[in-house]
């Protein structure tokens, strides 16, 4: 009689089971972090390092597709269903920014606006002036606007295109400025809690109602102390006044639409021009320095709900780590 070893019978069965168990564990190790991230995003629980990490939510949304594919390939249907629900939730949160939404009024006066962070005045002035001329910019907002940066822009011919201004330039990263094609009234600048100056002024384009513009630059949330300043800067940004002129905030918000603090500001009566025009996932930073950091959308054009947003595009500026944003707006007629 031939004796068959028990181990020889059991081993071929136990090895596949062990592999299946390991694959299942791996799948859940991919799914659970995505679920946790989603919970914090939906709850708006921005604390500590999560403030910075939350900016990368669109990347996590893309990564959440991986366990779905692996589960389907492995015919783990329950796991695939759970993973698919997670992907669907991320799609609801992220994808609307990639399609045209409520873009606001479509009748009124067309206005072109631009915002650019100059990286301590080092952005190439010729590129900025060329964009202003080629894109027929009516209002230009600048951040990290230094005296040297101002002189370079004006030497490059900016004043021939945008002769009116409200400037708060100073050395370092805290300066700000606004240039306009049309006269500016009530112009000035204020220093926010994070230490950055924000230039502002009222512009009245021909045939349009007056509009208030402000160049925004909030503190970057790079530490617990900075996080508090960042949150207070966003909270203190001016809100739309239904009884006053429509308002436009444009600049470096150091926040994405995955941050509760920015969503609260938008919800106070603004619309994000990128989100409204299907360009809400267009990255704006970093494009210089900071190697290895995935690019995120921290520059924005926020417009009063009485203003329509038709287009938004990002443009690379040599010498700056931010891309400039140019938005085509429809503002109320006079």
C-alpha cells in the first residue's frame, strides 16, 4: 500500500489560502486609509499636519481606484463593492471641479482679471506684461510684490497698459499690489493677521457697476502656530455685501477647495471661478523649488455671486513658483 504524506495533501491547499488571505489584507490596507482620509475631508477636521495633507485629496481620490481594480481582478466582490463606494464618494467630492457648474450671470460687461504671486519679486516682468497685453487684462493683482518687482514691471511697460494702481509693495514676501486699466477709487492696503499686506480698491469699468478688488495672500499653514494664522486670515477675508458693490478676491489663498476654511469663505456669497468653469483642479503651485511635492490648486479667483465666471486659465511665469491665473468675468452693467 502506498502511503501519501498528509503534508503533501494539505500544503497545495494551504498555500493558495494563505496567498488569498494576504491579498485580502493588502486590499483592506489600501481601502482603510482612503476611507479615513475621506472621513476627515467630509468632516472638515483640519488639525496639525492634516491641514497641509488635505490639499492632496485629489491625488488620494485617484489612488482609491487601485483597490477597486485589484479587487475586481481577484474576484473579491464584497471588497470591490466597498472600494467602489469609496471611489464614488471621492468622485462626488472632487470631480465637480472638473466640469462647468454654476457659472453665474451670462449678461453684463466682460472683464479680464489676472493674479500672480511674484515669489519675492523675482517673477519675470516681461512675461507678466506680455500676458497683460495679449490677454487684454483689466485688473492685475500681485502678491509677494517688492519694490524691485514693482520697478521691474513698470520698466517693462506695465503702466502703459494698466496706469492706475493701489500698491503695498515692500521687501520680502508680504507685499501686495493692484493695477487697473480704469481709475481706482478708495485704494489702499491692509495687513492681515498673518503679516501680509492686501491691496484693494474700487474699479468702475466703462458701462459697468463699481467693483471692489482685493489682492489676497494668507499665511501658509506650515506649523500649528501658522495654521491658526492661516485659518484666521481666511476667516477675516471680506465677505460680499449684497447692499454694496460686488467684490472680487484673487490671489494666493494657500488653500484648496478641500479645506473647510476656504469652503466657508466661498459659501459666504462667492463662487470660485475655477470650480465654476471646470478648471478647479488646475494646479497652481509649486512650479519652482520644492521638488517632489505634488502640485495643488492654492491660487483662486473668488467672485461675488452677482458676477459670472466664463473662463479661467493658468500660465507659467518664469522666476515664480506659482502659475498666474487669468479669469474672464461677466460683471453687472451700470
